[in-house]
C-alpha cells in the first residue's frame, strides 16, 4: 500500500510542478509582447552602408569606436510610435513583430529611407554669386544657396556645383536593431 501511495504522491507532485510552470510563465507562449502598430517602442540601432561603413548609431561606445562620435548629440535609444511616421518607413516596418531583447538586421531600400538620388538637386551657381556672399568655395564644404543646403562637389572658373541631395540618398541602408522596450498602445 505504501508503494501505491508513493506513486500517487509522485503524480500529484508532477501535476503541481507543471501547473507552477504554466502559471509562472516559464514555458513558451504565443502571448509574448510583440510590436504592433501604435505601440511606443525604444530601440538601439547601428546603420551601415553596403561597404560596412557605420554612418549612424544610437550607442555612444560604437560611435566612439568608429570615429563618428558627436559631442553635441545624445546617444540613447530611439523612441517612436510605430506606424505614426515618426521613423523612416523601412525602419518602422522592420520593428513590427519584434519582442524586447530581439536583435534584427535588415536592409532597407532607398525608397523606404532617404529616397532616390535626384540629379535635379545638383545646382550650378556662378562663382561670383558665392564670392559676393563672402564664400570661397572648397570641395566638400557645406553651403546654403537658393534656400537649400548642399555640399560643393565641383568648382570651375565660372561655376560651382552644389549637391543638395542628402548624403544617404539613393543608398540601401542596413540597420541592426535591438528592441529595448515596448509600451502597448
């Protein structure tokens, strides 16, 4: 009779153990918090070009290591409401379905980040116009002309060519994204 009772005790203990696991959440569940449209999220990210060059990051230690540190910037997770247009479309789409601590690497085509390179944004300005504004043009220099900011890309005797495209226009960008927090809508 003791053997029979011992078997029942083992079964009861096994059932209690299983119930405890289910109640504590120590089992896989389809109810994990996944990012959905309207959720407020915070992510760390690092953006790279096709050649592996890091062009942006939310993490100070990465920026310092890569030589892109900017002392005028706050290095902290990027926070935004998913689907509200607060982040680039491709970035917004990439976080959908992620859970806290997930890390994902995505390649986002130009049309979902900074758009296509636009040749019409190459502006030719007479050298005299820049000189009249006390600007001595130098290749790579940022200038404001005709209400647009651009970078000097070519200088001749008569004209200066200024590229008003963003430096990332026309480029596919790779982002490694780490989900830091999710606040459900």
